[in-house]
C-alpha cells in the first residue's frame, strides 16, 4: 500500500474478541480492495451531423436531438427543413437499415 493513496474496498472485522471502545486489543481486520468500475458514457453519440445528433439510450433506443438553430446569411426555413430531413434519413439508414 502506498502512503496517502485512497483505496476502494471493504474493511471487515474478523474476530469476535472483546474490544474496548478506545483500545483495540486482539481485534483482527481484513481489507479487501475492490476493482474500480470502468467509466463509460451514459448516452453515447452514434451520429453527429450539422443539424442534429443521435444518441443511443441504455434500452438501445435512438434519440434524435436538434442542434441550436443558427440563422446565418442565406437562411431559409425550407432549406433548413430539407437539410434536417436529409440528415435524419442519412443517419437512420446507417443505424437502422443494417
């Protein structure tokens, strides 16, 4: 064990000997270190486009999420809607139609 390092695990008292509240005589303890859990992304992105992202939930369902709408020069509602439609079709063809 290293000094000043935190360890995750379970500390277990092994003996049933009478142990004074402030003076621990004849008490035996065992520490069992547990393996840290691997961190993983909660809802990973499976598609990242210009207009939307698609994430996969724990139940394997797909959730489309719109990116913020930016009104730049030449912005039209029809152009935006068609861009979203095309990108959604492209994403779903790659994710659903395998």
